[in-house]
């Protein structure tokens, strides 16, 4: 990808991010402003926070689409005509973790990914860069803007409202920057594991988690449900979650149940994990099974299993595979 164009994408994303931070600070004075249900279907909802963020982002995306004929913009909430001759795609989840943020519990994330457009054959492996913007609850004072691409090692820019008050939040050069590191754990004992099951029928996921727990010898493991895929993956890099298992797609198909699954715009943070030596696979424990999943259509059900490093993969991949297939 042309460096100048890549920088334009980053600049647009950063402006979007800062704009929504300012908007949220005002609205977070009352969670009722953010948590009202605006739209619903069989297994998911759009809340007020989704609508508000969409309104902030849309002018930036409209301008990006209008003045760059070489891109397609793909998003959970925005609809732009597909250009058959486009060279690149931009994939966006405006608020990954609405339910965490609207109740003022934990941070949500802006997900902004881009890569080579190959029409209906475009897959996760065609991602060439990922940007994540942390949307914190009202009581937290740290913003994070994370960049990673084919030409850029993973970097995290931080703005601490308590120490950087004299700096301009709209100028990324005035943020503190450091390399993003993988501090993932080397064992699951006395750690948090995320068997993703925030939506009913969770009992089928729990059965698989029990199979795994019994197989590893009843180790001390704590259940973690962080309702944002990007948040889960970053928590793994921080050593807060030792294993992520999201096989809702298989559960849905196996039992014929109505279950919300991850979609292409939920999982781009896996690109950053891969850059830092973590392993993300399909339920068969093969990396290609994950990366060969299609981006189109956007409502495609997806699943993944994430290990923080090769050591954890070697210890638990086969055990987990047997627990899933039992």
C-alpha cells in the first residue's frame, strides 16, 4: 500500500477517534443517554451509544469514500456502494464492546482495519494494517491509539489526562508512544480464561469449558467475559487472559440454536496478535483456518481460538481440540 495513502487512512481514523472521545465525555454523565435500545433483531441490538458514535464518524467516512475511488468501506453500521474496481478495503467496527461502555463498566474499542481488496475472495489474511482506539468508561483517564501494519511494528500511543493536560490531544505527536509488547502468560493455572458465552444458550459453551477443565487436571481457572473481541485480545497481550475460545459458530451449527457470533469486523485485532507472536486458529487448531475466513459478506459467522504464545499452544491446543469435539 502506498505510504501516503496509508497515512491518510491513519489520519482519518485518528480524527474520528478524537472526535468521539470528546462526544462521549459529555454523554457519560448519564448512562441512560447511552444504553437506550434503538433497534433490535433476533439476537442483537443497536443501542443509543451505537447511534451516537455512528453520527460522529459518518462525515469522516463519507469524505474518505467520496475522495478515494480506490477503496471500499465495509462496516457493521455504514452502507457504501461496493466498487468492483477498488484496490483496497477499509473495515470498521465503530464500537466493539457497546455493552461494556454504555453501562460505564469497561472500555470499548474502535476497530479500523485496511488491506487488499479482492472482491468476494477477500479474506482475513488480506488485512495489511489495523488501528485500535480505546473508548474508556468515564472514571478512567487514559486514551490509547494502537497502530500496526506491514510497514509498522505495533505501537501504542497513550494520552493520560492527569499528566498530559498541557498537550494537544488532537496532535498525535504529543501523545506518549511505546512499542506494544506481548506479555502473555505461559500457563493457565490461576489465570483467567475466556470461553466466549455472553449470549444464551451459554450452557453448550459451558459444557465444552467443563470438558477442558477436567482434561487439564482441575487447575484453578477463573472465567472471564469481556464483551469486546478486541478487548479480549489486548488483555491476552497484557497477561490478563491466558486463553480465548470463541466457537459460537460451531455451537450454533451443532445445536441449531440462535446465538450471536463474531463477524469479520470484530476480529481484526488478531492481526496485532500475530505480529507479536501470539497464535490465532480455527477450532481445528490450524492458523490457516482462521486467516482464510472470508470478509464478505459482513454478516459471516466467524470463530477463533487465541493462544498468547507457542508455549501455550503446545501445552493446550490438542487438549482443547479434544474437549471441543468430545
